[in-house]
C-alpha cells in the first residue's frame, strides 16, 4: 500500500497541498467522532475519475462503510456529488438517503480548501440505521462538527502548525463548548468528571473555563499558561495541548477555535485525565535516569581500574608482565567506552561505530604496536543492544590487536582493515591484514593464545556466532578473521 503522500501526489497535488491534507488526516478522528460518521478523502485525478486516498471510521457510532475504500476510483454518476462540491466550494448534502449499502446512510460532501483552492473533497457518511432521538450531548457534538466542517471548507481547519497529537484528548475523554466570551455553555459528563478529579466543586457551565482551569493548577505559572491557551483558542488561534497538574490529578487540555463562517464563534476544549499516564512517565524517567547513572559510575570505576593497571605496568621491569598489564588496560578501557556511550543514551542500544572510533586509537596508545600497522574501517556496524555491543567491541579489538602485533614482523608497515557488512539479519565482521599470514598448521580453534581464547569465548557464548580464520577468500596476502553474528540489531539509519 502506497503512503498518503504518494496517493496525493498521484492526484497532482502540490507539496503544500499534500502537507495540508496530511494534517487533516492526522486530526480528522475528532471530526468523525463529533459527526458520528465515516469520513473518506477524495482527490481528482487528471482524468474524470476521483480517487479515495484516506478513510476513518467513528468511535462514537456504527460504521456505514465496513469496506476499505482507500484506492477506490469512482467516475460518472458516482462522482457527480464530488464534482459538485469541488466546483461549488461549499458543503453539499444529498437530498435522499443512500440505500445501496448494508444500511441506509446520509451523505455530505465537504470541499477541502487550502490557500483559496479546493484541493480535495471530504465525504461524510452517517449510518441512519442507528438514528434515534438525540441527547444534548449528541446535539452539541453535531453542532461542533458542523462548525468544523465549515472551517474545513473555508480552509481554516486543520491549523497550519499542528503538533503530534498522539496523546491528544479525544471526544470521548471530555468536551467543553465555549462561547465567544470564553464561558462554558456545555460540558460533557466525562469533562465534568475530569474537572471534579482536579478539585472543581460545582458545575463549570456558565463559568470562564480559563479561570476555572487556572485555579486548579498547583503551579501558578503553568496555570497562567493554560488559561492563556484557552483564551487564545477563543480568539481564533490554535495553541498547543498543555498539562494542568495538582496534588490530586493531572489533566491534558487541548483547545481549538470554532470560527465557522456565519456560525457562532467560540472554542472547543478537549480534556483528558492523564494522571496514571504521567505517573508512569515519571517512573520511567526515574528508572531511565537511574540506569544511566549506573552506567556512568561503572565507566568511572573501570577507568579507575585501568589507571591503576597502567601505573602498575610502568613499575614492572619484566617485559612479559608489563605487556600483560597493558593488554588488561586496553580491555578494561574498551568496556568503559561502551558504558560511557550507554550513560549518554536514552535507550539500551549502542552506536558501535561511535564506540570503535574511540577504541581504535587506544590500540596504539596502550600496546607496543607502533604506527607501522595502519588500521582502517569500512562499512557501518550500526546500533546493537548493549548486551551484544560489549562482547563485540572486545572481540573486535582483540582481533585487531593480534593482527597488528603478529602480522607484521620487525615493525614492517602494513594495513589492517575492519569491515562490517549485513547478510540479511546477520552482522558479518571481517578483520583482514596484508601481513605474513598464519604459520603452517595453525589451528585457531586449538590456539592457546589468550587473545584468541577471549575472542572464541565471547563469540560463541555471548554473541552466539561463529569465528573463522584463514587466508583471504580472494587469494590475497595476509590473514582474514570472519565473525558472523546472527540477528545483531539494526543498521544505522
């Protein structure tokens, strides 16, 4: 299925028109719920056909469109109401109900205007099988929906700048209708319940909702901000959703202006009790901060251990003992870099390329390997879970150190290449040098060298991968070690 942008582009829409339609679709669940109706968005093709590019069903009423219409094309008689609304530039309601589907439906067609041009038509289908005597709540919903529909036709809804409304209140959470003076003329039962939990006593209807909301905020500055937000909507602006919080509860408030041509001016305020959601958010933030602090302290402790080992190595007169301590410094420092990366991340994933950029210069700083062995990188490792990043970085540094130390005798110049590629979901790492190659009869699986033992243990036990070593597959000089790690995270995007 193509994206909404691709479908709109097929209908010859400009980039700004595509953006306007995307904002409408991002926020049109509100209109569907207030209208008790299914909504479909249609754009004209270069021919006489009309194409359905998006569809939404109401959460407040039975659907009248059980079939998915996205991608459907209509022409001829079926397209006539769309053409009429497009050419007239105003909403058009069909005179008689449509009896062609499983249930009778009333159809209304609303032109979608942007910068003075009608770019699409919004079809609104109401299921008449569920029609009954409407309550005050339903009448208020329909009245607000009519205003929003006129604003869509006039090009004033949705707003040009609309923040991500993933957590935005919905109609069923709580709704308050304000008049042109900012007084509440209707509040749904759920809205009253939300204000009750915030500590409001009595009915909010007839009161200035901005003042009522400001009075229940524990923070004076936040209270003033949300009151200004509500007043801004009454004045015709589109403010961002805001939280109101006190010791009893937390409420999310979103205010929208209602300024339909020829209609009664005012505003729509949607409220949602998010007390439990914000409590969980704070708990997660606290846990996240604690984990990052732990990584920070582990990094500091490892750096202290590395510094102590380095001091001890300088005091050693036995070359073998000094080399062993210097190798320990390198290994501890590599782990410390991983924890340093995790301390600055908000996810339990590591950018392995960033870690290697810090670890590779250490190879020449803490070992006897001189500048003759040049290490280069090719390809990207991407992101890996922390549980896989630490053993991978250690295994890679061990292989690089071994290659630089043993492939080039007597300080001969050479190159060690670290390459990373993807084979499906697997990560394949190659460490290749152009040195003298492996000695005759050398068996990596039987090697007693500490470095290779560490690599084999990390690859098989921690990464559940495989390690092979031998001559390069292309017949070139040197040695190539290949690590294959199954399911190793995702590449950098």
